[in-house]
C-alpha cells in the first residue's frame, strides 16, 4: 500500500471553492455556541493557571508554508517542550501507535487541561486560522517544522491541501494508528477530498472525540490508595483501674511456675 504513495503524485494542489464556502458557513452558523464554549474554556484557564489564555506556535501548512497557529494554553508557562519533541521523533521512527504524551499523565499540563485537550476544545481558537484561509475545518493536522524536516519526499504530499481541525486520520483511529498510517490517511484525503467527504468527517468527529475522552479516563493515572490505620481501642477504666472486660495486661502464661514473680519473664 505504501508503494502506491511513492509512485503516484497528485497534481491538484488548488483549494476548491466549495471548501472555503463550507468553512465560513459552518463557523457563522455555530458562532453563538463557539463563543459560549470558548469563553468558558478561557475562564477555566484564567482561574486555574497564571499566564496568557492563548498559545501561539509555528506550524507547517499548505504547500509547506509556515504560519502561526492559535490554541488555548493547556500547559504551564515555561514548560519544557524538549520532552515532547523527543516523543514525536520516537513516533516518527517507530511502528507504534501515535499515543499522546499526556495520555498517562503529564505534570506540565494545567488543571483540567487534559480534559480540554481530550475534548478538542484547545483547538477552538484555530477557527481564526480558518477564517484567515491558513486552515480548513477538515484536513491533515498542521505539523511542527522539526517534524516536517524528518519527512521523506513522498510523505510531503500531505501538504497538498489545507491543514484542518479534524480530518480523515482523526476519525479513523488516531491514537491507535502509526505514523505511516497517519501519512497514508492524510494523502488519501488530499487526493479524494469532496464536499460529501468533508461533511462525513465533520459528523464522525463528535463520536471520535467522545471515544477519545473515554479512553483518556481509562488511561489516566489512578491515585494510590493509602492504607487506613486501624484505630486503637482505648481501655475502659472503672474507679481508676482497668475493667476486666478490656484488660490492658496480657494473659498469665501457663508456663509460669506457680508463685513465681511475673517480672522474672523479662530477665535476659
């Protein structure tokens, strides 16, 4: 299957008019909901973490052109990104599923950040990128410059269409697929994109996000249960002496000789 992607190169790199119309129409239609949800996410970030609400980062888009992507910030200010870069490079060179680094916990993420990311809400500001014409609602995810530098020539065909918020790869398994499978899905979409396919992918995005949130709940680290200390029962006293029912002294040993002083038991 991969051999086909080496030999066949698509010549159509133009963005069809219907795609631009669909993007703008859906954004305007859902604008009230977008503003309410986006405002709620921004408020949560402001309450739980110090720093800017939005995050800007350079990404590679249509025909390999760079642009600045907008996202809701879900990591602490000044978080080390070298760990993520190493994780991405390991995925590019292996045949393992494209599991996110934060799938099993990441101390760099702010409170509620994991759920914001799992629900895809951190991507909402990219609707501004869509209105600018830098992205589309449907298309391959825009990759980082250092990631695109690792691509082979045939893999760069995924840049023949606009990057998107969701895409064929995202609704076809995403975290359960390998890097090569992601590239194949992206190239397949760039060659076969149509109005019907875009609408189908948009509709499939919602159940895909729900499944992603369920998987995140299952995979998140569980708190270690602390042993519960057994309460020590205090002896009951009557008239300044221990009661017979709860004696604080051990029972007299049967091996003790009659009349022998009990203190002799403690001799070395």
